[in-house]
């Protein structure tokens, strides 16, 4: 989910596409039946692709840790 606070339509769509691509690579490693909602905050608009990936990995690891 990418809200208006992230930026204008072009910026929001760029962040949305990047998150979708990053999740595509990671969804296979998630436990079966798990639902994930990724919500971008305002700093996502200035983050490059690699930083978004690192942040997403950190968040997914935290969720996995809490799940245990």
C-alpha cells in the first residue's frame, strides 16, 4: 500500500512497482498461508531499490521472529 504522503502519482507508482518486484522474489520463502501487507512510508520515495530490499528483508525477518 502506497499512500499519498509518499509523493505524487509518479513517485507512488515507482515505489509500488519496486515493492511488488521485491516481494515477488521473497514470497516463495514465506510460510504457507501467511498474508503480508507492505505499507510504504514517506522515506520510501527517496530510497533506492537496494535500500527498499534491505528494509523489506528486515521487516519480514522481524515478522517471522515474532511468529515463532
